[in-house]
């Protein structure tokens, strides 16, 4: 794993079968949980991830700290962090065999977590929820909790958030799927129910979209499920009704398809009132999309991303 500027409690796990290809990973993982080894720290299951995951964790960690500390005196302690597709809290790098804290444990162990009203972590896998709650309990963090939640049922997720937060304060929502399967209705429902809300979304534009978008456009009769997934993810049919998209697909212009796909997502964000947004590219895999209704959020986001995970300063 590349050297990072944050402490993710990294430690070698000698039981990891490193270098697994895609087919091998299918045999030794279940819902991305490794069945071949457990954490050497706490004996609980770990999630198998690529080496680039640490970059995502770093940028989230940076923003969380700036956001929480910057807002702690303005909301009377009513700041909430909400993560959807949380995972079990510890990961293992399938290339190096190093295990380390995933995003939930990085948030829970962050010094700024004390300023939160609630840290809520949602996952559709009840086993994952039990694992994550065990890790939270071990750290004796009273304002954090893992809950079951299916992103295809945004109303139920909203109801659970309302129960925990009483709909007060400012909310930061991190949505972390492995592909473009989270429907835009989740974001629009959250925005409707919680006016003061910022989003960070793991946007699989260079993996899922790059692999499948051309066939979804050119061969809809055999790729209907993929087509429906993308329409749901974007929150509209506009991308697929654009004649220039069809032309780009015919020409194999994946760069133009990605640009137009991203713009369609931006247009949907604008429709729900998130008029400030930015993208942070994570190697050649995905983007972190940041979206907010408040200009201050973009200021925080750019400050958080001014230095990358290996310490190099970037320009905006």
C-alpha cells in the first residue's frame, strides 16, 4: 500500500491470498467479505478491496475533518454523518495483503467524531451490520451506530435517519457502492427530507460505465437490465435520448460518453438544488462526486483536496 498521510491502522495480514484474479475472488469472497481470512486485529471479517481504496478514504477523511470542525459551533452540536453501503469497517488490500480501517472506522476514530450528534452507517447485508456494530462497540463510541438499509428503499432509510436525528442540523452523506446501482431517487428523497445536506458519491465512471455503457446504448434489447440501471442511477432518460450519445457510442468514443454521462448526473443534482459540485478522480477507477446547496461546502471541499494522499499540493 502507498504511504498515506492518515493513520488507517494498517497491518500485514499473512493469511491473505494476495494477487487473486477476478474469478478467484468470486471463490473466496461473499458480498466482498473475504472467506479465506479474518482481521488479525479483532478476528472479525474484512472486505476485499483494491489498493486505490486508501485514496478514497484519505479524501473523505480530509473533508470530514474540515467540515465537522468548521461547522461544530454553527449547528448547536447537531451535525450528522451518514454513510450508505458502509461495509464492515476493516478492509484488506488484495494486492499487498495489508489490512486497514475502512471509511466507517476512520470516521469513528477521527478526532472530530466527538463533535457529531450521530454517525449512522447503513448496509443491506445484516452480517456486515453486526460486524460493524461489534467494531463500534469495541471502541466505545456512543454516538455511532450501524443500521440495516437498502438503497432501493430510500423512504425507509430516511425514516431511520429521522428517528436517530430528529431532523435537526446539518448532514453529510457518503454513498459508497461498487458500481452505478444506487438510484438517484435515494439522493432526491434524502434532499427532500433533509434540507441541510451535502453528498459525496463514489461514482464508478471508469469501471462500470466504461465497461458497459456502449452496449447499453447500442444493444438495448440484450442489455435492458444495464440500461434500466443507468437510467435509475442518472435520474432521467435524457442521456439516452441525446442523439450525440448514440453517435459517440457508434464511434467508440468512451471519453465523450463519460463526459456526457457525468453531465447528465450533474443536471440531476441541479434539479434537486445541489448547484455546487466537484469531482475528485481516484486513479483510473472512479470519481468522488461532491454536491451541495451551499457555497461554503465547495470551499471546504477544495481545501480538503488541496493536498493529495501522498502529500503533494494540487492547484485549483
